[in-house]
């Protein structure tokens, strides 16, 4: 039932916008009673968090490449591109969310917590340590970089995602240089 409720929420966001979304509208459009929405999502940010969790699971489940033979930069490139591939069906929803979320400061704490958790899992998928002080810095850096990459991806409507790939390559090269300067090795 949670996925049905989730789909009803996405439908309203896609048709009307993130800013215009409400559980009452999703209930009205879907015919699902409002109390059912309440039993699955306590706030609108949980709808987007659930979407991000689905993307995380898709990336981790379908990681069909071995990162052992890749540099940290190349491993992160592959993982972030896999995230964008998994998010592609939801691009209109994410575009609407991206345009409106900053206007809703009450949603930021829960979204930030999930964002950090999500990037920690992406570091794990790249076989990069996400624990301790170095892991903390990695998570912060990757989260900030991912938000910039997400903005680029949202505006990149090309089939080959060329603009996004160029941004990722340059940005990850910069992060790699910073990690070298700070003497972070991939095993730290």
C-alpha cells in the first residue's frame, strides 16, 4: 500500500508542483483515504525521502560494475551516473522539487539527514571509508558536490547527458586533488 500512496503523491507533484502538493490533494485525486497517507508519511519531505531511498536501493542493488579496479574518482563517477539513471523516470518531479524546496525551510533538516546518509552509502558502494573524521569530511564534500551535480543533471535534457558527465568529471577531478592535498587515501 505504501507504494500506491507514494505514486499518488508523485502524481500530484508532477501535475501541480512540489509547492502545491498536499496529502489532501493526493487523497482526493487517488481516492485513497487521507488516514492511509498519514500512516505512511508524516510530512511531505518523507515523500521525497522515500523517493531518494528508492533511488539508493536501485543503485546499490544494480551495482553491476566492480569498483575494485577503479580509482576512487572513477568509482564515484560510475555510482553518481547510476543514481542519475535510476532517477531519470522521476526527473520532472525532482525538477519541481529542486525549484521549490528551498522555499520550505521546515523540510530541510530531514532532507539533509537523508542526503548525508545517502552519500555515505554511495561512498560505501565506492569502497571508500565513510567513518571517522575523514569519512565525515568525505560525506560532507560528496553531499555538496552531489547537490551541484544534481542541479546540472536536472537542467541537462540531452540524451547522452554530456553536460552532466563533463561536470562530474571536472568536479570529481577537483575533489580528487583536494583529497590528495589533504592526504586522504582511498583506504582512510
